[in-house]
């Protein structure tokens, strides 16, 4: 999957905004915590960086299932993860709602983001807007994502949008419960865009060093559960169309191994 030129450029510009935050006024009320960057991240790099030619059949089967779908999802998460990280370094202001914003100027133009949070007794509604202006492209107040979270920001849902052929389209949605990078569950659904995986869902979970990736392939009525340890790389696959639907495991050398009873 490739980002549009607009959003690829926005990602590069927005990354630079983190160290140039606006001043904020002092208020008696406290701004809510910004949605953590962990709610926009999934790490399945073990299946892309490991030497597949030296791995056993079970690990190779996991690669064929995890890597293509995780690549689509991760590519879409580049921009929201960058702006989420930058927002934590901006000072919020309050004017009926909490606002985090930044603008940066470069030789090629300017880029900006504005994160708006409207809290009530039940939770917080969020809107992230980005802007980009240079000699080739002008993008005004593009609504990158919307979200609804609990008051502590650790659980909720978000909807991510990109522009294709001049049309703003919801490409990815997610429900999340996030304590930190090593304790979270995010269910991603590919909701639009030029992808064969539209309609598919992935539940990604972390618990210490344990990782799991469960892909529900809606068009084929198949499920693929892959579990692994982020340190040892040992893991297993349980898929509708592999090993008769039973678990198949590999060890820390990525060789086929007997599964624990």
C-alpha cells in the first residue's frame, strides 16, 4: 500500500512539529490525556525481518498470513502515529474544548495539525485535522481521524481517513484498550481504500513479551491466529487452512517444533 503524495508529504512535515509547541494559558481544569501513540501502533516486524529461507514450514505459513495484512495496516498508521507523538509535545489551550496545535515552516512550505478534544461525563470526542501547503499541494483542515475514548484515554475507538482520487475515505477503524506498548488489545478493521483486505479484521494483543495476531478473513470465511514471543521469536499458528486447523509451532530458531500440551 502506498500513501498518497499529499499524506506522505504531511507525514514528513508533521514529524518536525514535535519540538515547536505553542504556549498555553493556565486554567484550573486539567486537559485530558492525549490518545497514546500506542493506540496507533502494531509490531509484527519479526515476520518481515526474519530469514524466511532458513525458517521451518510453520513459521513460513505464519509469515504468509501476518506480513501482507500487517503491512497494509502499518502503512496506514504512519501518519496518525506521528501526529499523536507530536501532540504530546504541544501545550493545550481551552476554548470550549481542549486544543493542541502546531505549525512548522520549511523551505517547501508549511504543515500543521490541530487536535480537538471535547470531554463530557461519559468520555471524550476527538478530532485530528492536518494541513499542508507547498508549491504543488494545498490541503486545508483535512480531518485525519476522529475518536471516542474513556476519560483516561486508555480505551475507545477511532476512525482513520485518507484521500484517494480527491475523495476522503474511511480506510481503517479500531477499538482499543491500551495500558502501554506491552499491555494492549487493538482490533483493526480495514473499512475502505484500494485493498483486497477490505472487510477483514485483525485483533492485535500484547501481554508482556507475548504477542498475538488474529486475522479474520471475511471474504474467505477463514481465521488465522498467530502467537509469538517478541524476545525469543518462538510461536505458533492456528489457521482454518493450515495443519488441518490445529496448532503448529516453531522454536526460537524458527524451526518446526512440537507444540506444548
